[in-house]
C-alpha cells in the first residue's frame, strides 16, 4: 500500500527531507495528517529567532543533505575501511615488522649499513628504532621513481643485521595503510580528488548542527525526553525513519563535529586558512632547530668540525636526555646541521619530545618537550591522532568505526525519507519534494543580514563550504525563475 503523503512543512528532518523531480519546485499545500504539527504551529510554539530561521534552515539542510550527502557517504565508507588498518598491517607485514629476540642487538650503525647496501641508489632520510625487543629497525630512503611523497623503507633484523624486506611507504605508513589513506583522502585521484573529502568535511559540521537544531527545536507538545534520545519502534514509516535518523545523529554529534574539525585542519584549502589563523594566534607546532652553535677551534677561533660520533652515540645521548619509546633519527642534511632525534609515540599519553644533537660532540644543542607546545598545537596533534585512530588504540578504532557506521546509516535514512516523500499519484518516475520555497523572504532583515554575513565569512575561510552554498542559491533561484516562467506560459 503506498505511503501516505506528508506535507512539505510537516516534519523537520535532521539531515535531509525529500525533493521533487525538479528541486526547488513550489509545492501546493496538502491536507495535514491528524496529530502532526506544521511549521506554522511550530512557529507559534517557539517564537522569536528560531521561528524565523527554522524554514530557511530546513531548506538548506535538505539541499545539503541531498547534494552533499553522497560526498559524506563516500568519506564515511572509506573512513570505515581505514579504521582497521593497524590489524591489516600486522597481518600483511608481520615478516617485516616483527623479529625473534636472540642475544644482544647489532650496533645501529651496522643495521643502517646493511640497509644502505640493499638500497645503494637511495638517499638516507631517517632511521626508526623500535621500542620493544621484537620490533625491527626501519631505515627510510628517498629514491627516484617513486610517487610524490613516497619513500622506500628497508626493514632490518636488529639481532643479525639481515634486511627482512623493502616496502614503499608514505611517511610512516606501510603500503596497505597508505593505499587506504589515499582512498579516504582523494579516491586515488590526486590533488583534484582531495576536493571531495574537503567538501565532506566542510559540510559535515553544518549538517550536524542544523540537524541538531531541527531535531531538538521541532515543536511537539507530546514529545518526551525519551523521544528525543531514543528512536521509536513500530511499523516502518517515514516517522520511524526520521526518529532513528534524529536520535542516532544526536548521540553521534560530538564525534562527528570533531571529525569535521580535524578533517579540515589538513585539507588543502580550509587547512591553509586554519594554519594561518593558528600561526597568528601563536599556536603553530614548534620544531627543534638544526643549526649548530659556533665551535671553538684550537686557535681560539671557529672551525668546521667534520667528524661524526655515529648514530649509536647519538641515540645514547637522546636516551640520556630523557627520550623513550619509538625514536626516529634524522641525520644532518649538511655539515652545519645537527642530528634530530624525535619520539614517535602517538598513543595516549603522547610522547613527542625531540632533541637536536651535535654530530661532532654528541651534546644536546636544543630540546623541545611536548609539554611546552602551545595549547592549539597540542589540540591539533591530539585531534589528528584521534581522527586516525592512533590516540587511544583499539578503543579509538572502535569509536571511529561506530561513527562511520552512524554516518552511513543516517545518510541512507535521509535518502529513504526523500524517497518516501515522493508524490504517490504522479505519472512516471517521481522523487521526493523539497520543503516549500520562499523561506528566506520570511526572515526579517535584522536576522537575515547577520546570517548572510556569517556565511560569507565562513565561506571565505572554508571555500568548499562557500562555493557549494553559492551554487545551491544560484540553482534554486534559476529553477524558481524557470518554473514561474513556465507557469506564466501555461497561464
């Protein structure tokens, strides 16, 4: 039996309503089912600013849900796949990653020399010494012929200096994680593909906040707190779908806002704006200086000292300075530069202290502790690591997976509500209707002007919010004008 048709302003959907075959069409009012509240009754029940903004927010939420929803859905699906990368890496690369302890380890310099013999045409970039006795040593090289940003890493058994294998890596990511990271970030379409994930991150927070306002602000005298927090059961219907959509969105909202914010921090366009703002506020991530102090020579003047105490002494000096866990050693890039040794423990509590060490003397020339980072830099680091499932280990992975599943479900529920809203007596193919047009004309100027100004400011700093929003407005205006013209011709 066909679903009963619901008036366009009868219910607010937190992520999307439904559209007509031609989005933005003027829809004549239809009878209101008994027991439902219309936008007019909601406006009377919730006077003031909310009653002015709700119809406009409803229409924006609908269009964004329909047009940006697919981008968010793809980001959620690829993000869900990314959450299991630690387990995939452990299974696929156990031979390269793990060794059996047997006696004393070879000097780190011998391990690096073995890796250099295995990669004779590579330029040494870094050496990563594992934290535990079962971890292999990673020696990373820059090498011609690799894609941009990729390196070649040789894995060495620290107990016999044997090279276990070589893998193409992206930063510290092994091939499987790098492939899934690329899929989530740009769909393997390069710089152009990054636009999709930036659109998703730029609009996810808008959809979440708009959905929360619509879900919590809809006037229903009979609603209890349980109706707000828990989805309703019963027969399948648009009301039930809306209930699941709104309740799940409410519970997931904090996590989704965090994902949106952290995703924007390393996006191509909004990320650059955020970086400039962070620098202006003194919250950029600091780093140790590799510049060496002038050295006193035998005659009392300065001279270049070209000797190198070696990587083992450098690591010992870093350990003596208090560094622990996984250590990444970056050799000097020229004769006037220091070694840099940095902790790389990105689980809670994070250890990201680093030191610069004079290659001639082994003395620490500068130390930078994570505790001394500006608060904004700490928040950025924690947020990014939580976004990648690193901060709290398995619990972090499970939370991300649940958020991804919630987004997938809410998006599918949104499109189901759109489909259920379609005219049931129309001939041929028909899809759901949009909320009624003309909502912005009902908003007083004193309210509309600040909203437009705020949208313009956000759009400037987050261009993939501003450009789609401008496109929505232009398309909506064009469709409205076209329909009015057709109506005049028929009249």
